[in-house]
C-alpha cells in the first residue's frame, strides 16, 4: 500500500508480514471500521522462507491482507529477515515512520517467542527505542527535517499459539473483536506461502485462542494487549456493572 505522509491514529509493528494479522488483525479491522486511520509497519519482507518463490509474492500477500483488514497504510522497511537486530539504523528507520505518520498509539511485540523467530524479540527492542527516538529534540541531523512526535500510548501483544494462559504482566486488556474474527482469519489466509494446506491447523489455533481470550472478558472473541500504564476509571460502577450504571 502507498506510504504517503497521511497522519495515522495507530501503527502496529511486526517483524514479518503476517505477524500483525495473527496477533491483532481483528482489532485493527474493527478500528478501521470505526473510522480510525490504521497503519502497519513490517520491519522485514520475511524472505527467504521455505514455501515462497520470492519477496514479490510475499509482499502481494501482505497487500491483500491489509486491504481485507481495511488498513490505510502498510510500510515495509526492508530490514534483513533472519538477521534482524536492534541497532541504531533500525531504530532510526522506524522512528522516522512515527515522525512522518504521527500515530497516537503504537502496538508492537511484547516479549520473546521461544522456539520461533528471534526476529520477534529484536522487533520489540527496535519498537520500544523508536517510540522514544520519535519524540527527541536536538537531533535533527538524523531525521531529515521531520519534526519530533510524542506517541501518547504504547501497547504490546504476545504472539504464542501453544498455550491459552494469560501472560504475566503489570496489566493487560482484552479488545473485543468478535465482529471481525472472520475478517482476521480471511487476512491470514492471504499468506498461502506461509500457511499451505499442510498447516491448516493454524486457523483453528488462532480462532481458539481468540475465543478463549474473549471469553475471559465476556466477549465472543478477543485479542490481548499488554499495557505499560495503569488503566484508570472515573466511575467504578460503570466499569464493573455497565448495565446498572447511572447516567
């Protein structure tokens, strides 16, 4: 998708195309349908990969997936897959995207994915640093005239399909995406190079995970996000028993 300088409400950052669809595609689709401007940044093109004939095919899969989700902008930074490391140049490249598109919220990886790609953890480190770099002043020589931008909040997602336990965290929220679960699964199906018929079980695993997390919060399906700030309420009754809250 074209990477214009449009201002975005939210940017989700993944290491590879398909990371974001699996982790939080339902939430992005629901936000897009509510009218929010949503973007995705893939740090690498995910190539080489065993079943893909090349990066052009993988990028076309990502383009179709973003279209299904309703994502306004999708950017690939073309950092090296399998050799993704947290370094100054990677931090700077992502921070420039944040300064250019000025998101209010950034979502990224929330930890290691044991026995999966180590790129995921490096993506977390790069994202954390880029959120900080985005707001720094007196560093203009590195940002090509892009003004500083302060991101209002940062959330992260766990990417684990082998367990349903809620992660240990200082706090987490469940985003209701029951209405867009089918859309999320459709976007993941775009990645035929990654999920051929022999891996059809991935779709049941994702659906089961989302339905379980949604159930814990009283939703048909949900996606989990870790928070770095306390979540406050101004009316405990409205939060605890919304059907009985006084207006």
